[in-house]
C-alpha cells in the first residue's frame, strides 16, 4: 500500500542528505515500527509521507498512486496530544470536521462513535485537564481515526507516558489495530515497544541512509507480554539494541 521508490532527500540548510535512493514497501494492514538513533531521520520519513516535505528525487506511492494525486491517505498523531485545553474533548475531536464544514449533527454522531471506539464514551463534555495522560492520547488517537485515512502515522505517541500507562496503551493500540484493520507506522525509541507491537521493524543505522534493515518479529497476534520473555525475542531485542548503539555518536 505504501511504497518509497528511490527517494533522496536533504533539508535545504543541511550539508549532507538525510536519505539517498531509499526504497521500501509497507503492505496494507501491516504494523511497522521504525527505530533508529535520535536525529537519524525517522520523523522525516513521516513528513515525506504526509507531504510536509517533498523528496528531491523519487516517488512516494500509496496503493500504486503518487501521493500528490491523493487526499487523506494518511493521518498523523504526534508525540504530545496537542489537545486545546480550552475546548472540551468533544470540541477537540470535532475540530477537523468543523474546519471541513461537516454539519453539526453529523459531527456529534461521528464523535460519539469514535469516543466509544476508544473506550471514552461519556468523556465528551470533559476538558483535557480532567483526563489522564493515557486518556488524552486515546483522544488524540480518536481524532486521528476520524480522518478516515487507512494509514496511521504515530510518532512516538507513548513516549511521554509513565511506564505502566505505556504498557497498557500498547495493548490497547494492538486491540485498536486489530479491530480497525488500519495500516500503522509507528516510530519509537523503545526497542521493547517496537518488538511487542510490530510485525516488522525497520532499523535506520546510519546517515545518510539508502536502506533500512527489515526485521520480522517472530511472534503472531494476539500477543501477550510474557511472549517478550521468549528466548528468540530476548535475543532479537539485544541484537536491535546493539545495532542502534552502533548508530549513536557520543
Ligand atoms: N523541519 C525541519 N527543518 C529542517 N531540518 C529538520 C527539520 N526536521 C528535522 N530536521 C533535521 O533533520 C534531522 C533529523 O530529523 P528527524 O526529526 O527526522 O529525526 P528523528 O530520527 O525523528 O529524531 P528523534 O528521534 O530525535 O525524533 C534533525 O537533526 C534536523 O537537523
Ligand atoms: Mg522524531
């Protein structure tokens, strides 16, 4: 469903390119994580996918079509929830629809539906300050779902949460992924998180990069946290940490 074809990209103020001749494929319905040292270009990949940056050469295709010819093929969820504190949860969720001029009754209907889907029905009239960190990320996820896009780009969505909330959110996200059938691209610094969630992990090891190593996680779904203790999974985690450390220049 997503294809990078010979993508090269350099930020204008940078001397060296970020990526050169990068090609990769992500299948529809996949759960793919991207890991790599800080500054290696993970978020840049998302910026290219959602059209915030344009490649210097090459093409990005979704379902075989260049993204310039498409609308609403991807939806982005940032690290911080970015909810407006002065708007209720409902009003936060409805904001994109408001901007698109969706009729009020339809806004309310879709908002209720998505709140229910993320397990927050009854929270529409509350304000962001009334919700825990995990709940706020669920609201942000609901807003991402509402865009209707089939591909969700989640950029370190749980990194600001405490450990236990993060663990719960990971299980929650897998459940959402399984029930919605969306394609998820997930950026994380946390190797264990990548292993627990993903079918496939893309590893960025150097800069500029012209390929990402593609690692298949040897686990099916549904997953259980105890799977992380399996010998082959422990070894995979160690290998990935080793590879990431090679890319860190202290
Ligand atoms: N909007 C931008 N404009 C110009 N340069 C940018 C921009 N965003 C990123 N860069 C440059 O690209 C480099 C890598 O950026 P990117 O955000 O893709 O890395 P990352 O792998 O997501 O890092 P992190 O793990 O810290 O989030 C940055 O160090 C910066 O020099
Ligand atoms: Mg980033």
